[in-house]
């Protein structure tokens, strides 16, 4: 299942921080609409990362019941 997340609010925020840093501003102000959009986007991103992580873990935990055999031959090793 593919969840596309609009990361534009995060990109806008990063750009705003870069500009503030370059112009040596001491603070950044966000209106409530922008802050809510940024918070919602960050929440979506965190949920997607968690979903992907759990899918990754379950993929490997399902295959952990397999037996793996390792053989080492010493040959002429001393």
C-alpha cells in the first residue's frame, strides 16, 4: 500500500529556517494555519515511517523460523 504524503509544508519550513539563518534572524514566526499544517504533515510522516518499520520487522520475523546451516571447512588452515 502506497501512501503519498505532501511534504511541501516541511520543505517550506526548512526554507524559512535557512533564510532566517542566512539573515541572522533570532526567531521565526508561524501563523496557526501554517503551524497546524506542518504538525499534521510531520504526524503523517511519523505514522508512515512507523508503518514501514513494522512491515519491515514483520517481513523478517516471519522468515526467522527458517533453519540456516553454516559449514566451515578448515582445509589446510593451521
